[in-house]
């Protein structure tokens, strides 16, 4: 039995709002990952089975590396269908916000969300929610939004609607947000949920291969280049820095998802306790971090990179040049010696 963590009054309110809703939108953060897409498509399929009109609307396209997730082909990406995406928000009477904690995280759809008169339900596992919602299910201690969604599903009595496809969506999010259960995965309840998903036909070996062990030639090239040419080690600080600037990305015709999981690679070196990955984006530098043990990279992201996340897996954004971002990392690195050598 799962440890109860969600209050009954919140579950009751979700049930009431869902029953009343006719047009439902589910949305998630920019550059959607396995957890964002897994939770969104799982919920979409359940609500569709209940007879609801429902769409998953994302700020941008689904990465090619995640097109195996059941239901992603029906996702409406605002970068391709912006007018339709905004219309769906305008017509919605209920919006589910999954796997993000602040309106700016949905980029071009921020205004559509903030200005919508629809009821809103937030289900998320990031710190400090900033979304004005009727129901806020926020549990940063939970490893993934998919794990949190499964709890909601159980408490709502919707478990009967979790078939193989829905279970595969949820498992994919749980798996990808923990690096195949290699970090943020000490909670025993995770494995209770996995057992339930396996009972519903999930092929975990196949999903692992598709998520982690299926690469394009270009993906292998950019990852190999990043490791051999653009990874810098700081042994005196037990840290590593990975950098891909605009020129690097153009060289390999970068697409979202090509470097998924790359930030974890330097942690395979025993002397390295945390990694910061800086990637050039439009007008800012995207920051991803990973660590092991008691090194709280979420604090680094919060203090230096306008972000946050989990203790061993966090991210953020730096508004400045790549050179300035690297200088900020080096400043933060000195600050973090107290954790590395504690």
C-alpha cells in the first residue's frame, strides 16, 4: 500500500472539477522531457476514456527521442500550431498544469494560461509553485510528476482506467526522471508503483532501450564531441563542466533531446561529485546539473542560475553570455567546496 501524502479534500476537488469539465487542456513545460510527456499523455488517455474532450498542448515540439511514448503523436505543439493551441486554451474550462511550477516555464503559452478563465489544477514535484490554481498538488520530495500522478489516479478511483499504454507513459516518466532509478529513487513506494504498472503489461526492458539505448548517428556524434572536446574537469573541486555553445550546436544540427542524459556521464568518474552542463539557447544559457551524495545542486541552480529542482538533479537558466555563465559556474564551484569536502 502506498503511503498517503495527498489530502482528501484536494482529491475531492479534482474529482468535482473533472466531472464538470467539457473541454480540458493538459500542458507542460518548454522542452518537454519524459516525465512531462509521460504524465500529460497518461492523463489525456484516462480523461478521453472517461468521455472528455481533451488535448495535450506543449510550448514546443516533442523531441524525436520520445516519440515512442503512447499518445505523443496527438500532442499539439504551439511552435507548429500556435493559433490552434491558443484557441484550445481559450475554449478550455479546465486546465491541468503538469511538471512545471511557474507560468513562464510554458514560454509562449504563458499568457494563454494566466489569462484563461478556466479552472486550473497543478500536479508537480518542483519547489515553490507560483501558479494560481484551484488545486495545487505539489510534492518536491516525490521523484517524478508521473509518480505523483499515479497517486492521484489511485485516490480518485481511476486505477481501472490504467491500461498498458497509460502504464507505459507513467513508467517512462518515472524512469527518465530518475536516470533509470539511479538517483532520487530511494522511496520504497516507487517500486510498489512499478509492480502495479508491470501488472498492466509494461515492457520495462523495451522502454529502457527506447529511452536510453536508442541513438541516432548525429546524437552519437554530438555526445561524443561534448565528452571529448567540451567537458572540463576540476579535480580540486570534484566537479565537471560541459559546454555546448551556438557554434557547437550548429555544427551538429542540434535538435531538442539530442543530449538527453549527457549531463550524467561525468559522474561515472569516481572523483567527480557534481556536473554542470551549459547549453546555448535563444537569448539565454540553459543549465542542467547532476550530483551524487550530499551535494545539493538545486541550491546552486537557485542561487546562481534562476532555477531549482531536486537535491541531485536540478536546472535553470542564465541570462547572459556563455562566457559569463562559465564565470558564474566557477564562482559557484568555489562556494560549493563546503559540500564536496564536508
